[in-house]
């Protein structure tokens, strides 16, 4: 059965897109078929997989507006078992175009269920904008579970509360079965007392799973975004690659 996961954070720069790319690649490495869906007009997921968002003939915007079917829009990446529905800056216009349609927050959900496009995949992972607007709500409405990257900073808990509030609203209005898969701590420097204290604080939050895996900032991880290659391929023996493989194991055991 396909598991659909929305990766959500209301704040940019927390490693959300990095998490989607590298978790997806690590899952694909195990033989599971993975579809990544770029729901962000910034198109960082798309470029992070080696595509030029400005050269694409078909994107998620075309799926949402009905110009192309999802099956026509899925693109193969350079890596086995890893596929993507890419985005381009044209996605910005979709919100205004769809805002007057009935149940416009369910546009992505309806579109991707067309022709059973998600059925061949073990995991579908949505990358979302760093906000709680139209595209993030659409991803949450289409998902089974939510993965929340939380940067170890002074605003971590406040940002997490906003994510949880949005999840609660989507669950109440659009997707009653939406569950929280867990929190993935990012940019964790375990050598500092501050990061360790924040991590301990996250772990004390009732009823929310915090993954044992933590993502620490490394040079290799920074280089991958420019290279357009997942860290599991770019630096397969690095600590960052090992961390995402460990996260993939945890996700498989939980999803």
C-alpha cells in the first residue's frame, strides 16, 4: 500500500527540501519505488534532483489545472526507483486560478488519485513551501502522514506549534485520517549544550514521535544542493548519507 507523506515546516532554511530529496533517495536505494512531488513554486526539490525548472514542459501546475494527467507529468530521475513530479515558478499562478473552484484545497488530492497514479509507488513524499498557504494545505489534504523537520534554534518550539495547529485544522476540515509521522531534528550540533537542551525539549513533547536520527550540518550536504545529486549518491560513505539511510529505516518501520 502506498504511504503518502507531506514534509511540512512554516519556516524556510530548516532542511525540509534536503530531507525530502535525501530521504526519498535513501528509500529508493532499498528497492522501494518513491515518487517525490514538488509543491513549492521555488522549485528547490526539482533543481535539487538535477532538473532546470525553467526548461520543463509539464509540471505539477499542469496536473492541478488539468492540462496534463499526473501520469504524463511524472519524470524519471537519474537514480533507480526515484521519480518526481516537478515544479516551476508557474505554480504561483495556480492558487489564484483555483481559488474560486469548489473545494480548492483538495485539488492536488483529486488530481493525484486520477488513474491511480500513486499506486505503483511505495512512498509518495510532498515537498511544501515554507508557509501554511494554499499549496501546503493541498499537500496535507493529499497525505496520510506528516513529517516535520525542526531546526535546533530558539524558535523551534514556536514554529512546531504552528505546524501542529495547521495539521489540526486540516484534519478537522479536509483530511480526518491525517497522522503525524514524527519530528526529524535538523541542523543539530550535539557539541553545544544549547542544541542538546532543545533536542531534549522536543523529546519531552507528549504524543509526538521524535526520530532517533538527527541531521547534522555537513559540507557534503551543502554541496549536494548545488550538484543536484542526493547525498547518498554524491558522498555515499559520508555521515550525512548514513543519517538519511537511518532515517529511511525508521520511516519504513513507522509508516
